[in-house]
């Protein structure tokens, strides 16, 4: 692919990188071109997702819960532990999400003898909401990346997967509960 910045007018990230290269020639600055752009893209995507979900009348945490149940397949039922593992959040976060969704009649729960939630099932209202929301959200997000052709999308997908896998390995991290914010990962 070569150096894209040679073919385009320098952007704000290029300017930051160039300034550091000028001021501290011995400091490695190549990461600025990647990390800063990933951070900026993540912020733009996150802000736009929040605006879109607000327009659709649902918050990211609720969509994550409903989407997880919907993707599980019929009968759209999971245990809290399964939800926690799939949503990549803590037990407390799942408990709060389930409680809010149950009050809104988006899920139904079954409880054990000590009152603990044993299963969470997508209600008819929750099913309708997630179907409508996912279609609208993913259509909108697809439009946000429409300037990339199919090959570019696939190449970027592979690169981002490689980047994420390497970060997880280097940082001795994993995708465990408590690692992801309330407005991620999405449908």
C-alpha cells in the first residue's frame, strides 16, 4: 500500500507526528500515525453510535443485552453467567442490565428458590426492539464506512484483528468481564 501520507495533504495526526519528529528526532513516533487515528476513529464511531441509539430510543448497554440474547438463537434464553461471558462485562453490570430490561418488559427472567435469576429470555417486545434497532444501526454504520471498497474493508478488518490480537497478547490481557464499556461491543 505504501505511505499514504505521501499522496495526500498532511492531516492533524501527520502534523503531530512531524512536530515530534522535528523536536525529538530520537523518539520513535511511528505509533502516532496508528494509535492516534484509532483513538480518533473510535471516538467518532462511539459518539455517532450514541447519537444513533438515542434517536432509536435505546442505550448501548440494553442493546448489547438484547442483541446477545437474539444472537443466541431460539428460544433466546441464556443464564446470567453466559450473558456475562458473551457481553464481556461484570456480573454486577449484567444484573443491572437485566433488571432495567425486565422493568421495561424487554426480557423475562426465571428465578431459583433463593430469588436468584436463573435464566433471561428475550420478550416479544425485546425481540421487536432489537430487530428494528439492529437493522437501523448497522445500515447507518455501513454507510459510515461506505467510502471504503470491499477489498479495503476486508484488509482493514484483518489488520484490526491482528492489531487487537497482538495487543491482547503483549499486554497479557484477555477479553474478560470488565474490559469493555457500556456502549460496546454492539449488535
